[in-house]
C-alpha cells in the first residue's frame, strides 16, 4: 500500500509512505547527484545504513558516502554542524549533490540545517525512522540546532525535496520512543481533526501494543498518513510562520519545551514533555472558560490509555515561567499559548495571566501525568 501526500510549499514535494520501502528502488526526485551523503547516527545507520546505501546506489548510480553523528539531543549543536561542514568540504560536495537524513528528529533537524547552509543550500531528502519524525519533524522544513540558552534557537526554514517513510522501521524503535511519538499524533487530533481523534480512541488496543503485529500495519499507515496530511496542510497555509496559523502545531509545546529545559533534557523524552504540556494547556484552557471539562478529561483519558503518563520531577514554577519567556512564541514580550476550544479546534492567545500558567502547572504536580 502506497500513500502519497503533497506538501504545497515552495518547492512542492511529496511524502511517500510505503511499508518495506527500503526493499525497492527509491522514487527519485528530479536530482542527478554526482555523489550522495547519508547523515545518520550509529544506531540507526547500524540497522538500516547499508540497505539504504545499496538502494540509493542502484537508484542514482553514484557513490554513497555517510556522515555519522552521535545520537541524542545533546549533539544537536553547532559543534556537530561544523564537523559536518568539514566532512562535506573534504568530499568536495557540490550544490547538485544530495544529502539524505536517515534517523529521528535530531538527525533530521541537524542534517536539514547543514543542507540549508552548506554552499547556501544543497538538496536533501528526509528518511525518518522514529514515529515522531515520521508524523512531524521530517515534514515542513523547520531545521536547526540547539544553543545553550534555548532549544532550536539557531535554524532555517528549508524544505526537503522529498520525504520517504517506511513504517516498518518502527519495529526496531524502542517502545518508549514509539509511545513518546504518539503524543504528537494525539496533538494532531486535538488541533485539527475530531474524526482522527475518534479513530485514535477506537484503535487504542493496537497503538499501545508492546510489539507491532503484522495485522497492525494498516492502522499505523493510517496514523502516519493522516498526521502528514494535517501537517502538510498547516505548513502550506503558513510556510514560514508569518500569519501565525502554523503556530497551532505548538499545542502542548510551550509547557513541554519549558519542562525539557528545566529538567536539562535529562529525564523526559520530547514526546513525554509534550504530553504533559498538552495536559497543562488543556487544564489552563478549561480554567479560562475556553474548553469544557468533559473534553479535557477525554483527551487525558486517551493519553492515559496510550501510557503517556510520566511522573514530572519537582519543578520550580518560576523556573518554568522563565524558560517559557525564552520560548520562540514570545512576541513583543508577550507569551502566546495554543489553547483548545474543542477537540479539532484551537486558538492562539496571549490573553491570560501568569497565575493561570502557574495554576495549570500546580495541578500537574498533584497527579502523576
Ligand atoms: N523540525 C521539526 O518540525 C520538529 C518537530 C518536532 C520535533 N523536532 C525535534 O525532534 C527531535 C526529537 O526527535 P526524536 O524523538 O525522533 O528523537 P531522536 O532523533 O533523538 O531519536 C531517538 C532515538 O531513537 C533511535 N532510533 C531512531 N530510529 C530508530 C529505529 N527505527 N530503530 C531503532 N532506533 C532508532 C535513535 O538512535 C535515537 O537514539 C528534537 O530535537 C525536537 O526538537 C523537530
């Protein structure tokens, strides 16, 4: 089963979703590289690198090099970027050559940033291998690296030429990473698609299974395709976050990024922080009279059922507020928050007080979320 999703940005590109994609000739975008460089981390490259290199070689008939970066958020920085530039310069990489990002969001964001800036831009393709990267980070062209003062502070909007997704790679993804990726999946239902949210509620038994079974693939394909479609639509309507519509993708992320920053990226996976952040934002929307308590419960029940429950470490509320103030969603000194009004509908608002944020946070501290 093949699903193609068009992303109508400049340039337009296609997300190609197909189980066992690595077993066949990759569809080639209109590029004729003299050489290809696969960016990856040692874990992912160890499992899929030689297979992908062989497929690329037979599809493009050119040499395929590799550039490995140690996995983990702590390596998504300018030191890794400089190391990558050195390697590309050694390879005498040209503007017509092709970079391929094979891995999760860390590799995709970093490789995309290198592609955006080396020689003022070389083409790249995303081959995402985590659920989070398949449903979110590989699509939309946000590339970048972290700075000691904040996550993703340095970056560029730079669209890939294609996204190639093989859902079967989720088989080797550690269970906690797959679960964390489901937070972004739930996010899409809440921000844009009530029917998709209901679909997720109906498929909980499949989605929470420890080991994916053969009969589960149609559900996973549907999940990835629906998320990619929603993200493609949102990104096409506001490619560079100018009108503000793209900001709805940040539901749960203002709290979530602050939780990650305050815990120094040590105890929470990104998706776990986003799940806790969606609970906080939901409770805040309810307290402000924007959203019904019944729907807040419904979303939290789905998060519970998908085992997206973490024990947040004790957090100093003022530290979380400080972290929020260095968030990229601060405009003219005012923090903006994505808050739900119904399942499938959110608003972006700055119409709240510091106390509303603190109350929502305190309510999380009282329960295991
Ligand atoms: N650009 C965007 O729009 C966007 C959106 C959301 C998140 N992000 C970024 O994504 C990053 C998080 O990405 P992530 O959650 O994918 O984590 P990750 O890239 O750190 O990958 C998680 C781990 O899984 C391993 N792994 C990946 N695929 C595997 C597979 N198929 N089998 C076995 N192991 C595998 C990796 O080696 C790594 O250790 C953050 O830096 C975040 O800022 C970017």
